[in-house]
C-alpha cells in the first residue's frame, strides 16, 4: 500500500467534487418511478454534525455509484462518472492490514466522502486521508462480546474451541451487565427493563458460543460469525458417528435458515447491549467431560490450538477452509450428498491445478493414504473404491445405491486424519498446496 499515493489521489479527488445551489426538498425524495419488487435507488443517512444528510445512488446490485450531500443550502457530491475514483482509494486503503482487520468497504466509503467534503469546505480536519481514517477507526471501533445460541447441543462444562468458548449464562450475568449499563449510560426505564429481560431470558440456561472482537460494529459482526462457524465446524469434524445417528447435528442459530435467528452483543467500551434478530424434533448432541476428553484425544485440541495461532500462508487458509468444509459435510442431510462433498474435499487439495485430467482416486490410494494410515491395505482400498462407486453412480446417473456405514465412517475419519496431517505439515513450515503435493509425491504437470 502506498500511503503517499492515497493522500495524493484523495486530494485530486476533492477537485472532482461538484457544488451547486440546493433547489428544494424534492432532491431528497424524488426518484424515478419505482416498480414493484425494485430496490430503492436512493438512500438517506445522517452522517455527522457538519453534514446534514448524505444521499447514495445505487445500481441494481446495491453498489454505490454516486453520492451527494446537502449542507449550508448547497449540494455537494461526486457524479457517477467520477465515483469509481473513490472506490479505487477505498480498495487501496483496505490493503492496510490494520484498516482491513477493523473496518469494511462501506465504513471507508462513508468516511472518505466525509473527509472529501470537509476538505472542500476548508474545515479544520486532518489533511491526510490515511491518518483521518485511522483516527475515525480508533474513535468508532469497540470491543464487542458476541453471544450466539446453539441448537441441539448440551454440554457438561464450558470449553474452548479455537477463539470461541462454548458456555451458558444465567440471569445473574444479565443483572451484572445491566448494572454496568445503568452506571455508564442513562438509567434504563422500568418498561425497557421488562423488554430487556423478556429478550435475554431466551438466552438463559442454554448452550451459547461466545467470542470477543475489537472492530467497528459491522466488521465485528462479520468477524464474530466467521470465527464461531469455524470453531463449530472444527468440533463437528470429530462427530462422524453422531452425524449418522442424529437427523441433524447441532448448529449456530444464524445458520438455521428456517427459524428466526437472534443474538446479542455487549460493548465493553460503551457498556451497552445490542440485540439482533435475523429473520423440530431434534435430539441434542451431548458432550460431557468424558466425551470431550475423547474428542481431544482424536485431535480437537490440536485443531483448537491451530486456530488460535493464525498464520499468513496459502496452506493455513486452505486448512481453515477444509475445517469449515468438513464440519458442513457432517451437517449435510443427505448421505449421498455427503459422499460427493467428501470426495471433492480431498480432490481439491491433492489434484494439482495444472493437471487437466484429475486422478483423484489414484492419487488418494497410491500417494496420500499410505502416508496417513499405518496399516493401509487392500481392505481399506476396497472401502475407498465403494465410496467412489457410490459417488459416481449418484453424480452421473442419480442412482442412490445403499451406503456401507463402515466405509462412510472410515472415509470421514480419513478426512479428520488428513486435516491433522496438514496441520502438522503447516507447523513444519509447509506453506503452499504445492508443498503438500510434493510431500505426497504427486506429479505436478507444468503448463
């Protein structure tokens, strides 16, 4: 990222702002005739004390294509033919690791336009856009603790997976948080108190997954959801037997689409709650301490530590994706669909991208499995053949032949062992998929 170029380009962009007399209220509310089902073309947001309103025009994908504001009787804005220059600057800002980790595109669009207008009007403001963005980030980011409900899971005690904790809370938790809120902000009214407890009672005495994130609010929500999904999928990948004996494995509330999803966050900075509501006959999975010890012996603790010690390498990101993938496979309802996804799970890693014709089964049996399974033999190879036969008939002919349970469980367990092996390789400084393919002596065809 070139900070000097960002600052130079942003000052050049100030010159492209237009200004004209505000001709009346109709500019705020008049748009082209709206058809049924068509999204609004104009949105109005209150931005700051210095800018009265900011008005965005969107394309059909809800991308901003032009922006203007009404201030001091004047209309100031960026026309559509010039707005892409602002987007280029925002994309450049997102190359900064701190900015990317703590904000999002929308936040940077809003703040960059706020800076442009303030500079144009010669307000007393930081002359350097990059420093201005950093200062706004420090002002608006907060430490949020998110609490998401988990369905169909019971636990004996709280435990940590990755960067998240599976736990439960009681009314005492909310009473303490409410006391903090009342001491920091204006005291909550009696009516609001009733609404407060009505909402939060739905979180009491049930299994939750919690994570603390420090960022602006929208980015914090995004990061929190990403991390809790990753941790839950890390746990699921060790529950192959349960995934067959249960109709559905447990899941995070916001992933279950046919139910209303609700969660809450607590800002440690402002001492305030934020409640979010996104609009069966299930037997819960039970994880007592004995079961937890069993899962840890199979590698859950290894995966958990791996997720806590993030790396910036191709292989690390691929392993994260595989963890999510395997967890989602264990939650997929159709067993034939699971087999299709499991085969793709392996082949995405072991077949080099330059190899036009994939030899997934051959690579798996001849190169990968001998290094994963100490007692690899013809019997294991035969079970793998069964899985591929089921998959081929289902994909090519939509024929659902009976699934051999032992073969399916073995194939899932190989997937678990495969991820643990990749983690071991990554910890031994294997950085890329090509490094992994070389380790398994898979021939990589050159372009």
